[in-house]
């Protein structure tokens, strides 16, 4: 399904515009975070919401219950109702990630994935955030992961780009250089 | 033999390499595979990808080409096996448009559409590359076709002459000798300074192997490049094959030399492109071909040209081949390509089985620009030939009713039959210009009229061998002056009469 990203973007944009106009950005973000946490914990949640066998009223009631119990912004419930009616609830994850992109751009933040061979110390992390923050001109939302195969150095993913400064890559480049 | 290695030398080389090794990181745009199947992958990311850009799949070590740029994804065709590509795999932009190695190092080689050798003769020696797609030369850079490209086939060189820089379509049903004409044309370029590129698209690998073997047998591989995309290759490779072959041929055009390229055949190319387009979900049009199938062929064939003298005067002649079904030239692809090219050689099954080989339908075949390039000697004999054959065809229709015919008509029919007979030619037997002219000369001047039909072939062969031995000066003069002067005409008449009296004895 190639068009799911296109669909997700439309919904995410609408929701974000709405929350910006009503100054609800943080509330809506918190609400979406929570729904995302629920779906991560319980993989059946989204499925249950999207099966047509269960009456729509029951599914809506469940959403209402969740929103009420965690006292989320009512706009979250309305948004999920729209997704239910339009049968787009299965794209929730894509919509969420698109919303995050908009949210991060709004706050001058950027998602960066950092891959290292070993866990970073606090000072190293601060140094990375400082250097890359000024390089990218944004606040960095850092996600770290460990991959021993890169031997050393760092690999950084951001916005569709890969910066590869790992020892493994350097060795590969060196091999290419020597066998040329 | 042992190779002596100077350790110092090696380490100094490595050291200098290491010193020049300044790149300490690698920055690339990466995307992820969303879905893959049937040689087509959809990639998420790659926001800066260009249309036609090469992308690299590091895990599988294969390349692809960006074809569709969509709102959230790019459609990529894969130049390799797609069965190892998985959802979520990394894909990198290379920043390069698809290109192939070009140059003299490719001559004599059999390569795939990416320029990689498939003939087991080791690496292709080439350090120059050309993008497979380019905009065809404009009006200013061209000049009209003016030099002939001799195919060595009497019927073609006389009546459907091809000039250097022309695009002449070879069209006909299966098994009518389309490829044979192309191969003969290649064989005839020996020693004429024309580099040939044979692009096999979607053919059986055994057929391709046969063609290469034939070319080798006649020493034609010394000036020929074979670009092979067999039937077992995925559609994207078939699709780029003619463009890649054209890029290789353009290298010779650009360096002021002459090249001949054969696309065998564009029907399969269109089918491969249709397959790709449908998989890329482009809207289908007539016969399910995509809307830009005309452009796919026109931009390819427009690249054939004769450069102006300021640009070096090189030429690129294209002989595309189209296969028809049951002789129907009114289907989509044949009409398209007919309208793009500067004429067509139309081959017919009926003629083929009547023993008229090459099975050229002279009435339907035309060459729109080649006449300007025809040498004078050929014009002198061919002008009458066309006329005589046209009259013969007209009379033939009447003669079939069995009506009583007057003497003049019978004479015309007899002349026509002999001309048809003399235009027959065996495969792999291309003739030189002078030989062609001399054979046609005896035909159009009525010297065959009193030779029995069954002895025409024998007469032709004997006449040719007599020319080569007893009247060599005639052949030499035609080759040198390329025209039949009054003086030479008298010489030829004398020679024919002499020979004929000997032959009929």
C-alpha cells in the first residue's frame, strides 16, 4: 500500500493545524503519545478498532472510555471517531509518525538515530548533541542503538540521510581504494 | 613464470594510496524498501532522488533505476534478481544517472545492457562512461544524409538505399529474414570503417550465441559490439538495452567516426516497457502500452544522425527491427515506428516461401532519404529497375487471368521475372558495390532476356567470376569513380556480349 503515507500525511496535517489554531499542540501530542503507548502494549487494540464485525457504536464507546479514563483532550476522541468513520484507523501509526515530524519541525527539533558500537557515556552524548545540534541547526531528538558490527565510530541517520563515520565503513572505503 | 615483486615498490604505492585516502566518512541519502515484486521496488525516502538516477541496494549488491517520483515514494526498476530484496532493506542514492562504459575497448565484446561482459573474455577495458539517455542532437548540429551505407544486398542497395545517419525500419513477420538482413549489413561493413552495434532485446540466448558465432566466422566481431539482453533477463534490462547500445554507438559518432546500430527487436522492447509500466501502475493506453511508448521509441531513434562537418561529420545509422503478426502493419507499435523512421524494408512470408529471398516487398518498401546518398553508378542502373519491376507487378495481375497477351506485354513479364530472379541473394553473401551494379546492369539492359529462367542464377555466378578474373578493370573503375561513364558503358557492353556468347555455347 504505497498511498498510506499520503493518506497519513493529510490526516496528520489536519490534526496539527487544528491543534495549532486552538493552542492544543502539547495536549494533543500527549494524547497521541498515550494512544500510541496503548497500541504498542496491546497489539490487538487497533485491530479491534478496525474490525467491521464489531458495531461502530461499541468501538466508539471504547475510545470514549479511554479518553475519559486518562482525561485526554476531547479532540483526541473526535479525531479517532473520524478515523473510525473513514475506515482509516489502521493507519494510526503512520499518522502518528507524520504528526511527530510536524511537531518536531514546529519546535525546531529533528529526529536523529545514532548507532554506536558501545553505549555512550554522558559526556560523549552531550558532546554529540552539541556538535550535531549546531551542525543541523535544530534541537535533537536522539534515539540511540548499539551495533557491534560497526567496530567503532558513529553512524547517524537523520531525515533520510545516513552519515557513516564508522570504522567498518572506513575499512571498506580503504579496501576499495587499495584494490582500485 | 614467476613474477618478481619489488616489496619496496608495492609498499610505497600503498603508502601513497593511504596518504591520498582522506575521506573518513560517507554521507548518502538512504531510503527503505516498502514493497518489491516483479523487478519493481517502491522505496520510501530518497527525497532528493532524480528521475533516471541509479540507486544501490548494498545488501544485495544490485542497482536499480528511479522511474517514478511520487509524493511519498519512488518507483525503482531493479537491474538484477529481486528475490533477495526484502521490505525495509536499505537503498542508497548514487547521484549518478544510469550510464555504461563506452569506447574502443568494447569492440569485439558481448556485454549486457549495463556494459558488463558476458562473453567470458575478462574485464571490459574502458575508462569512459556515457549516460544511457541523452537528448538527440539538434537541427544545427546535423546535415542531410549524403554518404551511402552499403548493405551488400542488391535489392536494398538498388531500390531502398540506406544512407549513413538514416533510420531504416526492417519490418515483417517472424521467420522472414529480418535478422538475416541486419547481419548481412554488419558483415558487409568489413573494412569500411563502420563500427557496428547489435542490440539483442528479448531474444533466446541460443539465438544470440548463434549470431555472435556467425559474426565471428565472418570476421565481423573485429568491429562489432553485441549488447545482449536475453529473454531470461528482467524487463528493466530489456528496456534499457537499446538506450545503452545507442550510448556505446554515440561514442563513435562523437569522435567523427561512423556507426551502425541494429535494434533487434523493438517489439519486444515495447513489450518489456509495457510490463514495467503496468507494474509501476502507470495508466495503460492502446493495447495496454503506456502513453509514452511513442516517446520511448522516438527519442531513441532520433539519436541516429549525420553530424555536420563542424561536429566532425560522424554518423549513426539505425536499423530498428519490428516483428508483425500475420503481416499486419496497422497495429500500434509498427505504425509508431514506421512514422518515426526514414523508410522501411517490408518483408513478406509469401515471398519468402516462393523462394524470393531476401523476401522484400519492393512495392511497400521505401527509403525516404537514402536516394540522396546513392552513388551515381547505382542510380544509373536502379532507376530502370524500379520502373521495370513496377510494370511487371501490374502486368502480373492481368497475366494470372490467362488472357491472351501481346508480344510487348510478354516481353515485359519475362523481363520482370528475370529481374526478380536476379534480385535473389543468398544469406551471408553480401556483394561489393561494383558487383551489385554489374549484376543489375545485365538485368535492366536486357542481356538476360534470352537466358532461360533456370540458368539465371548460374549466369549471375559465372558473370561475377568472369568479372573478377577477366574484366577486373571494370570493377575497379566503378569502385573508384562510382559512375558509369559513356566510355565505361561501351566497355561493359563489349564484355557482357563476349561473356554471353561464351556462356550460351
